[in-house]
C-alpha cells in the first residue's frame, strides 16, 4: 500500500513538473530560434563555420533563460538552497545537452552535405532539440533538482527544529534537558555536583 501511494505521488508530481518544463523549454526554443537565425542572417554572415558558432551561442543564451524558468518555476519545489552548486550542475547538464544539437548539425552539414538554412534549422531546432530536451529533463529531474535532495534537506531541518525546541524551551526543566542531551565521552557531565566531600 505504501509503495503504491509513493508511486502515485511520484507520478502526480512528475506530470505538472513535465508540463512546466515543457513551457520553459518552449520559451527557450523561441529564444534559441531568434538568436540562431539572427546570428546566421546578420552577425556571422561571412564567418567560417558560422553554423556551429551560431548553434553554440544560441544554445548558451537559451540555457540562461531556461535556468531562470526551471529554478524559479518548474522545479521550484525541489530546488537546492545552494544556488551556486545547483547552477554549476545545471550548466554542466545543459552544456552536455548542447553537444547533441551540435552533433546533429555536424552530421547534417558536414557528413550528409546539407548546407541550406532549412536543413540547419531541422538538424538544430527539430532533431537536436528533441534529443537534447529528453536528455536535459532526465538529468534535471533526477540529479540537479532531485526530490531526494529536497527530502534530505527537510529531514535535516526537522531534526534541527526538534533539538532546538528541546534545548530552547523556557518551560523545560534543566534536569530534563540534561537527561535528553547526548552522552559525551565522560560520565562526569551527567553526575550532579554535590560540592566538596564531607559537606
């Protein structure tokens, strides 16, 4: 029963997260498309290997857009408090995912000999994007924004609150606090002070 409930809860969280991820990815796609075509048509016209450069730059800009959307919306419930570490992991996964459309463009452009703008868009923004999206969602969900990290953090915070409540409560007698305190290496700390021998 517990396993079935846990599995149902997992799927219930996964579906809205997937929808939000798709929406963020849609915004990133538009950003990628605009930057890629803007570079191809206006900025990198006479630059050798401009397709690869345009793909890399457009993907990096889209990564920054996706980082904001995923951290503060799609995966906001399971994001890590350490934004720096999470950001580094996010960019590692995103850069690894960037290799997928780059590989697709390379195969289409140099191996298969398709040099038209349409072919470049298909290899980059259709095939490469689809494969890269699956790769990124899997690693964002199960590594960067893993629910296990969020649960572990909540467990640590709960333990801290329980310990703080025991030690900080003004209505708790000091004798009870001493009994609940963890034992140290010596038993002298738990022995009441009776003064000098013979008093």
